[in-house]
């Protein structure tokens, strides 16, 4: 189990997250020193259990332009942060 899942599952504090990361890094160090390879990332399917967003309910075919508004707003935020 990765650190992020553990953090959310057990509500880790900052020090517990740090300790868990160190533990996982030591485990990977042992694995690599033993000659094992790092596994390639696996593609995961999207979680379809999440209910659709309000924009998707109001405009399921993206005809009203919500997608364009979202992209423009995201571009504005990115421009502002640089």
C-alpha cells in the first residue's frame, strides 16, 4: 500500500507520513540492492462510480460551451501563476 493511501486511511500526522515515506524508501532500497527491478506503472481505469459534474448534467453533449469556459479559466489561472 502506498503512503498516500495509508495517510488517508489512518489520518496520518506530518511526522507519521514522514516516517512512512522513510520506511517505504528503505524497502525499495533493499529491493533494488537485491537486484529486483522497479515495476512499470500500470494504467488504471477511471472510477466511473463518481456522480457526473453539474456541468455534465446540464450539458451532456458539451454544446453550451462549458468546456471552452473551463479551458479559458484554467489558462487564465496558469498564466496568473507564472
